[in-house]
């Protein structure tokens, strides 16, 4: 089976940034992408919030990210990843074509906005139909727009859009919103917001840009027109979490839970970008996550590879785990090493403070701890308070 150091799934802003950081740190990086590198931004014509680039189309920015990753010789492979599995402690990435073993995996598969599915929606994406208020709100300065939905996102983003638009209709299929009371009160007290109850969008119209939406009242059946320059759909967003569904811990809706180092609940598997549980899903936050995830993977791989050859592979090892931030333990470790040499015994020193994962893996009680391993299996441990205790362990 093919073996790689770092496998990244998804070449959007998160995955491409992770690849740049991984390659610059000297890792062997394989980037798997089922579509076009660049990710979701490929479908937008306007990006105005990536620092340093005042304006670019999504494709232009995506191409720049891809070229940057290529400059550092990232290997790209066009393939659909079906799942990630743990087999006998090894991480296996299963694609439509093959299986690849990885030291570490970063999930950067992104998310998608649920479409409403009405006539005229698909052809007006980027032409007045939007799924992201932060991304596109500023393009509707002094315009009249419609927000579709009735949950928290619709109500809160509708309020946010009043910063730009002169009028915001919130079109909802029921006669009350499903959002939190505070969000509803905030929205309804805003003079720029007008709810349109019991209504669904039948059609979005406009020659090029959006000009009108055709609404149907679900109670009366009455059909009406609403002249708007933009339609913001907030009918849900979902992660592309299929490859790790059931493997890593996720929040409601499948959003992958990580800590601030982008570690998931499974050691050596990281998640970055829109696929993870977080507040702001944007290019810049995806790129930031990708950088952090890659650097976490670099430390993990270095630690794993180094410590595996030091501790797990030899026939017999006696190791002394100490904490490098405790002066007494550092002194004890140095004395122990010297005495071991005099006795003709081999003692391996490991900084347990910097290699906490190995301390956890070996289930050591804390530090300092002496541990005897045979073929990677712990035979005995002791927490020595004095040099004499260390020496008696070595005998
Ligand atoms: C219309 C639109 C406009 C937007 N405008 C802006 C904006 O102006 N500014 C801004 O900051 N953000 C904007 N965003 C949001 C931004 O695009 C996302 O936050 C960002 O792309 C997330 O990056 P990501 O790398 O996490 O995921 P994505 O960009 O979604 O990339 C994920 C990649 O993973 C691939 N993938 C998924 N599953 C698999 C699999 N199983 N196997 C292999 N590959 C897989 C996908 O094909 C995709 O290329 C916009 C989004 C949209 C849809």
C-alpha cells in the first residue's frame, strides 16, 4: 500500500494553505481533490475580504492558492475520498481508486449551502443570489433585497444586511420565525426589515442580475411579485463530512469538533476550514485553520516517527520520561544518564513535557517515570523520587 506522511483531503483555501505549510516544513504532502482546486470560491465573482487583494474573482484567488501550493511541489491527485479508517492503529485513506496509508490526515472537505431549488436560483448565483451575508452584503448598498428562511441564521443575517441595504424582506413559509426570541425582537424592531409571512419563492427572475422574485402565499395560493436586487438564501448549510462520519466527534449537523490546534477526537487526524464546528466560515478563517492544522501535523509526525524509532521498534528499551520545565527533573535525568553510562546500561531520555502524546499512549502515571519496553510493550514502570531509585530500576 502507498505510504505518505501527510494526506490532505480537499483543495479549498484550508487544504491548499495546509499543503503550503506542510511542504515548507519539509513533509511529504499528498493533496486529494475530487473537483477543482480552489474549493467553494470558484463559484463567486467577487472576493473583497482577502487581505492584500482588494478585489479578485473566486477563481483568480483559488488559482493563486493552487499555484502557491504547486510552487512548493505539493503533489495533487484528482480523486474522491470515500472514507478514512483506522486499521490496527494505522490511518488508511480510502479513495474511489486506491488505499493510502498516512502518518497524519487533515480533513479540509468544506461545506455547502443548501439550495432552495426554485426556478432561476442556479443561474443567478453570483448575480444577485447569495448564501453568505458577510461575503456579499456590501454589494447591496442602498438596494432592496430579500432574505429567505426563518431560523436564527436568516433572522440574524437579515439584521446584519440592513447595514447595507435600504430594505430587507424576510420571506418565511410560516407565520412566525423559528429563531431565538432576542434575535427576532432585534430584527422586528428594525424599520428596514419587513417580514413576508406564509410565503415561498416560486421563481427568481432577472435578465443577468436578479430583478424580481415571484412569491406564492402557502395559505391563500396567491402569487405576487417582489422587486429585489438580491436574494440571500439561509435555508441551511452542511459539512462534507462523509469521509470521517462516525470516526471523529462531531457536533449536531455533522460539523467536526476540533480544539484550537485543529486536532479531532482521533490522534493524528485534523480538520480545518468550513467542515469544522466554528463561528465564521470564510476564506481567511479556512486558511488560518489550514496553517494551524499543518503545523500540528508536522509536530505530530516528527514526534511519532522519532519516538517510534527510539522507543517502539527496538527489542528492549529503558526510558526516562522527565519534564523539561521542571529543574529538579532535568537534573535527575542528567545524573541518571551519567550513572547509567558508568554502569554500562543504555538509558533513553525523553522530554515528556514536549512529547505528551507518547506519555498518554504509554499510559504513564506522570513525570518523572522510568519505563521498560520490550518490542514496544510496557513491561514495568516506576516513578523515581531519587537517583538511587533510578539506579535500582536499571540493575
Ligand atoms: C457563493 C459563495 C461566495 C463566497 N464568498 C466569499 C467571500 O467573498 N469571502 C470569503 O472569505 N468567503 C466567501 N465564501 C466562503 C468561502 O468560500 C469558504 O469559507 C471557503 O472556501 C472554505 O474553505 P475550505 O477549504 O474549508 O472549503 P471549500 O472551499 O469548500 O473546499 C473544500 C474542497 O474539498 C473538496 N472535497 C470535498 N469532499 C471531498 C472528498 N470526499 N474527496 C476529495 N475532495 C473533496 C471539494 O471539492 C472542495 O474543493 C463564499 C462561499 C460561496 C459559496
